[in-house]
C-alpha cells in the first residue's frame, strides 16, 4: 500500500483516479479548495488546500506521502496562480517534504509550441501547462511522469489507448484516470512525457512497452 496525495481531487479526472486507487487498496488523501466537492468515500481523507498557499504550508500538508498526483486546473479562470505557479509550488513542496514520485496530468501538445495554433482558444492554457511542465523537467529532481491526453470526454471507458495525440484527439476521462493510476507502478515511465489518446492497445500493455 502506498500513501498518495492528489491535488485537484474534486475534478472529473481526479474523481475517477480516486476511485481507481481506492479499488487498488491505496491510502488516498484528496485535496481541493472546496473539499465538500470531493467524492464521499469512507476509504479516503478529504483535505482543504488552496494552491494560492505558500510552499511551506503545502509541504506541511503533504508530508508523509509517497506519491503525488497533480490533476488540478482552473478551467481557464486562474491560469497563472493555479495551472502554472500552483503546480510549481506543489513540486517545490514535494521536494521540501522528501517525496520523489510526482505524476502530472498535463495536456496534449503542451510542449509543442509550434502546434498550438492548431487548437485555437487554448493557447493561454497551453502556455501555463508549458511553464509548469518545463519547470518539472528542468528544475526539479523529482521522479516525474507527465501525461498529455487529448480532449476529455465522458464516454464509457475503453481500456485501450495509443501513445500519441494529435489536435482534436479524444480521451475518455475514465481511461485517463486509469492510466494515471497505473503509472505509479510503472517505473519505466519515470522521466517520460507520455502523449495519449483512445486507441487499440490495452492500457497496461501500452505502458509496459514504454522505454
């Protein structure tokens, strides 16, 4: 059993991720600015956390955990303080708290600046994710994995993916959450940026083939 802390526990992906981790018997703390919106499961701890808090406060809240997930997002309402600097402060806090494993839910093409024009309207969001992802890769010593899914949909899970993503590619939320859950037991994905969209390869098989 691992002790896992999720930033963004009230979001759509975060909710399914919590359920997947609980089903696997993990000890989960899920945090959000409004913890009453986190799924109400007896097996988890719900925590109040504002990403506007300082690094020391965040570090104090997450200490003792072994895996960090960042699935938080402002849906365009607070890109700098939540999606960019909020994420970076959680990385700093993880290092301060001595937590090595850090799994980031990012976005398709976040690091492919030249392709942003193919998804108009998301440039500011992608810039925030670029800033956070680049900091994670270049300015931390965390054992990170960055997941870059396509457009999220609420369709039934397929359990199958492809490790690539193009503008307008789709991902069912449940499949994204399952990939995130499986990444914690996939040491071959440490230090990797993983694009994904719905495909034909079972999730565990696709992740196992990452080199």
